[in-house]
């Protein structure tokens, strides 16, 4: 009986896995080795119901952890952020990492060597919204012509961006 249940369970699991394809998260080797990604990903998956599979740092992926500044969180002596091209699943993951519960989860991780991670708080300075007085239509055309070959600018070239290039939406979220 127990055996039958296990078999049925695995068939059911196989079915649900096919139903929703996992979003790939590329994880740099140091981050993977620390156990951080393995800790954080299932906790987000549990809350969101989204499936994320971790892949190597050089593999194609919908989102990637990259060492950069300004950072979303800090650990192993450097800053890290989640890079993506406006993928809706990646955007939910990024939102969660910034949320109170996400930040608490980041800070509750302890690596085998005892080191911990820190969620980065946005500086008060970046909260004042910038104002723009340029020509929007001209700006959009120039961006699409000069930068759209690699960067996703907006919905009109969503499918044309280049794999590891941050979208303009991501660039806008950078403090500098
Ligand atoms: C040939 C492809 C290509 C073109 C064309 C291109 N970019 Fe980029 N850009 C990239 C890549 C790849 C990165 C990511 C580099 C990295 O992660 O180190 C990048 C990064 C950036 C960054 C972030 C730099 C940082 O500090 O991390 C900015 C800002 C940027 N591009 C602006 C532009 C603008 C504005 C244009 C058009 C005038 C443009 N790019 C055209 C490929 C391109």
C-alpha cells in the first residue's frame, strides 16, 4: 500500500513538473558552494509556488545572481544582485528578496564556515524621484536604434535583447 502510494505520488509530481516549466537561475560558483542559493531558492519557491532550477553561472538562464554594486544583498565579501530581463518570474523573485520576509530569510542563512549574508537597505537619497524634461519619443527611438540590439528597452523589443545584457528596466533600478 505504501509502495503504491509512493508510485502514485511520483506520477503526480512528474505531471506537475511538466505543467510548469522551471525558470533557470544562474548561480556563480562561490555562491553555490556557500550553500546560499540552495537555502534561499526553495524558501521563495514555497511561498510563491514558482519553480526555479539552479544552473551554472555560464549557462543560459532567465535570471542570474551577479556580483555587482549597488547590491541587493552582501555576503562572501562582496555585493550581489539579481539580473534579468523583465522576466515576470524573476521580477517576483527580486521583489521577494527586497521584501521584509525575503530580507529576513537572507539574513537567517549561516554558511558552514559561520559567515552570514546581509540584505542591503536602500539609501534615503535614492528615494527622491528624479524628474525628466527631455523628449520621450526621441529618447525611445534613439534607445531602440543605438542600444536595442542588446538591451531590452521596452515591450516593442522584448524578444530581441541579448542573453546576459540587463534590460533598461533593470538599469533604471541601479542607484548610479
Ligand atoms: C553590443 C551590445 C550592447 C549595446 C549596443 C549596448 N549595450 Fe549596454 N551593455 C551591454 C552589456 C552586455 C552590458 C552588461 C555588462 C556587464 O554586465 O558588465 C551592458 C551594460 C550597460 C549598462 C550598465 C553598466 C553598469 O554600470 O553595470 C548601461 C548603463 C548600458 N549598458 C547602457 C547602454 C546604452 C545607453 C546603450 C545605447 C546607447 C547601450 N548600453 C548599448 C551590451 C550593449
